[in-house]
C-alpha cells in the first residue's frame, strides 16, 4: 500500500502517497487512482487498495472497474472514519498550535 511518511527538510514526517507501480510520490492528485480487487470477495472481506500514478494507470490501459480517482478515495476514507468537517477544523487548529 502506498501510504508512506516522507521526512521534510526539518526532519518532520509528512504523510504522502506513493505509486505502488513505479514508486513516484504524489505531488498533484490529477490522474492518480486507488484500485482494488474484489471480484470474488464476500461482504466483510478486507481488500487492500493500490495507488497508481497517471503514467502507470495509462500504461495499464486505464482505471479498472474497481478504482476511483484519488480525491474520491480520500473523501470516502474521511467519511468512513466519521471525520466531520468540525473534527478536521479542530485537528487543523491543534496542528497549527503545535507548529508555532
């Protein structure tokens, strides 16, 4: 799975997404997809997404039936974790408070 932490110039770990095919780290979500295989999966089965950059997705002949654009995937993730806009705003305030 392409969820990683990348250290910035100050040594802070920053969450990033990396292409599972070529290893490129996301800088712009355009063209990126989250894909998974659930052809024969039963309800309750855990399936793991793979992340693909635009280049690797195009090389593979485009997004498959079990894939979504990366921005949709992130919205689904936040929604399924019950992170409300208020909770995100509060987390942002706490983050800015610790960064100062």
